[in-house]
C-alpha cells in the first residue's frame, strides 16, 4: 500500500468516525429532549427512595441545572442502544463474521444486565445508604439536603452499579473469543475480591462496611458467575472444534 493510499484509508476512518459521532450526539440530544418532557416523572422516581426527607435548593439556578443534568443522563441511558449500534458499525469492517455474530448476540444481555444493576441499586443499595447518611450525626446538626447533591449521588450509583453488572457479559464474550481463559479468571479470584471491596468503597457514598458489603458481595458473586460462564462457553468452543471434520 502506497503512502497516498494509507492517507486515504486513514481519512476514510476519520470521516466514518465523524459520521458516527454526529449521529450519536444527535440521538443523545433527541433523547434528552424527550427526558425533559417527562422530567417531573423522572424526578419522582429518583426522589422516592428519600422518603420523608425534605429536599431543598439554595441557589437560584440550582434546580434548573439539576433538571438539565438529569435529562442529559436520561438521554444517555435512552440512547445507549443506538450508541452501542453506532460503535459496532464503526468497528464492523475489522470484525470477522463470527465476531460480529457474537456481538449482536450479547446486545440484549448488555441491556438486561444494566437494567438488573439499576434495579438492584434502586431497591437494595440506595435505601439503606440514604438512611445511614441522613441519620449519621443528626443528633449534632440538623440535615438540610440539597436536591442537586442528592440527585448527583443517586444517578452516580444507578449508572455505576448498572455498568458493574456488565462484568459477566464482557468476560463471557472475551472467553468465547479466546482472549480470556477461565483458568486465568479463577487464579485471580483473591485479587478480584480485593478489587470488589475497593470498587465498593469508591462507588458507595458511605463509609460503613455494611453498605459497602452490599456492593462488594454482589461483585464477587458476579465474578464467580463470570468464571462459570467462561468455563461453559470454553467447553462449547472446544466441542465445536473437536466436531469439525478434518480436511
């Protein structure tokens, strides 16, 4: 390939990337606009775990700024399937047919696991975390929770836990492609447990071990599930190779 052909190929990649990015930005903007139409309904869902806590805002622009951030986060979540498809279409020329088929097969599982993580965070993790933060030290000072601070913590937890729940899907795909071996995952089990508690300390807004364990224990369970799924797909892959006729 000549230098001119290499430049043309590189230019084509940049043009394709530009097209995918423009479409992605437009999709997020449209989804954020849809979220803005239903912002009161979204806020009702987010503040429901707060219970009887009286949320306040003390700055003139705080409420509108919080609404915009929530709508942007909602736009990203709504547009996530389309963004994933755009990313796949960008790397599609570099994939084999088998790799492309595997990616399309895991797309529904990516959405389901993310949703499962959000549900887990909303119903199991967030209520005790809010209770601990709100009551800790309340005998010394009266808590007055800003709406912006509350929404920031809740959305961060929902998105972070949703992404963490993608671990089995990612490891299963990598094992199926032969990039990661189940034996290697099993050998790193102790390291994974330590990393799970470190991530739990980063994700959770509290410092008590109970709330951190509510995140760390599911992470360890997800890692064990990843090892089991990796063994399963590796076994199927080996069986397919053995059944292939010799030329």
